[in-house]
C-alpha cells in the first residue's frame, strides 16, 4: 500500500499458466474476490509483438474478455 496515495498494488494470479484446472479455478475465485472488494481496478500487463501478431492479437482479446467477465460492471 502506498501511504501517499492510499493505493494498494496487487499481483493477481495469471490465467492458464498454473498447469492445473483446480488451481486455475481457485485463482479465478481469489481474483474475483479482489475485484468485488475493490473500489476501482487498473491493470498493467506486458504484450509482446508475437502476441499481437499471432492470430491477430487473439490471446490479448481473450484475456480482455476474461477480465471483463470477472470484473463488476461498475469498475
């Protein structure tokens, strides 16, 4: 937590990188809880050139769709 701004920075679990469906499910519930208790949410991520070029950025669009589903509409 940043004392000057009152912001809290959290590194949430990734998507599709745990190697286990059970861990993925648990991660999604934890992430969803973080979104539900937050007043606002901002995301920072890296995007490689390959991710943009492969399937016309399909993996990036998929990630954005997942985040859109998980985050409440008022965020």
